[in-house]
C-alpha cells in the first residue's frame, strides 16, 4: 500500500467545514443577542474610534478576498462618513 491521497477520501469540494460552520452560527447567535445590526450602528456612532474600527477592521471582512481585473492594477479606497479614508 502506497501513501498519499486516496481517491474519494475527504470532504467534497465546496462542502463547508462543520466546525467552521458551527463557529459562525455561534458568533451570529451572539451578535443577534447583543442587538444585531441596530446595536452595531449605535456602537459605531458612540465614538469616532469605534467608527474607525468598523470601517478599518469589520467592514473589510465583507469584501471579496480576491479582486482581479485582468492585467490592470486595482486601487480601493474606503471613505468613512465624517472624515478619513483608508486605502
């Protein structure tokens, strides 16, 4: 018997990891219990530092990880309401 990958072993392509899925569900449940979207907006408006955290750390996680446009370079600028921008 030779080592290496066995045909048909492992998860099928595109099937999410059960642990990752469970973790996302737990985090979503906590977010809902903490007030969800309405509470996040309130938190971001409480302090300019919170809004910077939202635009600089939280919101970018919603953007696609891989952006391509053929052979042309891409520049992304996020303008936060109330001032400042991140490139």
